[in-house]
């Protein structure tokens, strides 16, 4: 497909990398020539310099023959105007806009047809939802949901005290006291697809498929005591903070926010009257101690500086805070950061990119397209959900008789509310939801792509 990406920032650059690798014809539009030059040197994309909302610039980018426009500039108004203008020039064009301002949420949804929007994405709101879900199960580094929330893939780090240490995978269900499946593992920074004889080592990060109802059992079985979160310290008062604080306050959780900018503090205090808003520099340890960081049930580092977020989370871990979550904006050093004691890592641009990639694949394959796509294992694998239909191969065939491509793992089969973690006797039927994990680097567009 021919795709125009307006905005060569964090999200735009990541989308250019992902979508160009999947064989799409990508044109980047941005005002900054240096940013464009940097991106086209790294990826196989075209570029057009200029204002993406200008008809002339859109015409130069080939909007007349484009299939999709993704707007991810730093200004919501420009994103909306760009989509509206481009759709007027090409009525068959699909448009996706990144809209981040809370004040625009209601209007962009209610008036999406008027704005010619096929889809809107809000990385900050997605990040807040992800953090909110992580707070419900301390101990999981990451949670990805599938099958309408019935199935999840959770990430666990194996430490020296873990009962999973030095155990073969075939004993996992016995230790966990519930049915689970390890669909991928990270060892020494490299993703592997483990079999039953794989021996779990200290430092491994396991990606475990489990039903939502078994998550609490799993945590207790491996030594994590789930304690209800009652008070949370948020470091950084940006949009992520606003969305998350709003959610937590509605759940009856006490929220304290540390933000360095006085004007932003006043704005937050006005919008979140039930939260405690503190003006202070979180890079100074005495400020964190004064605000009783060590007494918090959870600390979420979510400033605009990755370095400060990492340092704050390291300090919170040192002070024995039960749950620590770190927002990472850039993500280039995600592999290095994930080895540090910074708790769960959440990347807004990764969440946003996953949503858009799912839409793109659905456009390309109207029948049999992925329902959900999540990047796991530091981007080295994908967990993808499909709905089985009449065109799917090997319907009602035992899995032992089916040959899958190398580095493909069937993680779950969901029929109605019945969840099965596949074995040789398992079969799938039309209407079932299948979650697969691919770590081979090949793009899986349709469910039939997994078969050898």
C-alpha cells in the first residue's frame, strides 16, 4: 500500500521503520529537513519537506494515489486539518490522526465523520490504561490482552528467589497451580521459542499465556503477594499523568503528583481537585523523600526525560517501593533499560504503533486480518490475534497433524468463553479466536501465513 506519514517524530519514525519493513510504499512529510534526512538514511522511505496541511505539499507527497494517511505531528489541530484536506483531495483515502489534547477527545469522536477520520489514536491515554492495568497485578512487567480480555500474555522476570529458577518448562503448570503456557522467553537479550525441556534461569524474562482468571493464582504461586494499591506517586505532570490520575482517582486511589513547572501544577490542581499536586524537582532525592516516596504503594516515573524516569525508578526500587513503573519515550535503548531495576516499562509510541499497524494489516487483508497485534520481547516477537473463518486451513484438524512455520507458537485457542492452551489433540473451528507468537522476523498478515 501507499502510505503517507505526516510528522517525523518518535511515532512517525517508528511507523516508517515498521511499515517500510513490511513492504509498504512510505512517504514522510515534515517541516524539519534534518529529521527527514536522518530517517531516510535509516529506512527505505521517500520524503517531502513542508507543511502537511498544505494542498501543495500533500499533492507532492502523492495524496491522490495514496491508500492511507497517518498524521502524527506535534499539533492536534494540524493533524485534523491535514486529514480533512487530504480526504477532500482523495475521498477514498483512509486517515488516522494522533489526537492528544484531552479537550478534543469528545469532539473528535462525535465528529469523526465530519473530520474525515477513519481512526484516532491517543498514546498518552493508551499509556494510562496500560499502567492502570499493571497496577492491578503487581509482579507482572507487562500485560497484553486478547480474546476480549479473556486471555492475556504477561511478562515475568525470574530472580534468584523465584520458584521457577532452574526448573524445566514442563513443570511450570505444576508450580503455578493453574494452566499456563510460556510462548516466548528473553535470555541475555535474545528472544527464544522454548520447548518443554527449556530450563528457566535467573534473569530470564518469560512471556506467559494465561486466562485472566488465573493471573492471581499464578502470582501467588510464584511468590508475589498481590496487595491492593491505595496510594500512588506520579512523577511528571504531563498528559500521561492527567489521564492516569483521572482513572486512579475514580477507583478511589490516593494520588500525589510531583511536577517541576509551576504553571502546569496550577493547571493540574484545577483539573484534578482530588489529587495532591506538588511543585518540585524530582531529580533531587530530598524532594522525593520529603514527599514520602518510600511510603507509596507504587511510583510511576513519567516525565518527558527518559533519563530522569530511569533514575527515579532506580531510586524507588532501592527504597523498596512495592511497584515501580517507568515510561520510556524514545525506546532506542529499551534492551539496556529493561535489564535495570526499573520495574515495568511502558512505551507510548509502541502502544500507538501497535494500534496503527493492526489497522494497516486489516486494510491490506479485509478477510482474515489480525484483530490485535502486540510487540513483545523488546520488539523481537509479535503476539497476534486472529479469528478463524471458513477460509482458514486445517479446520477441525488435530494440531499434531499440522506443521507450523519455524518460530511460530500457538499460544491459545478461545471458543466462546472456553480457553484452551494448545496441545497435540487441540483443534480449531470457525469463529474461534487464536493467539499466535511469531519471533522469526516474518510479517504474519493472515492466519494462514503461520502454516508451513
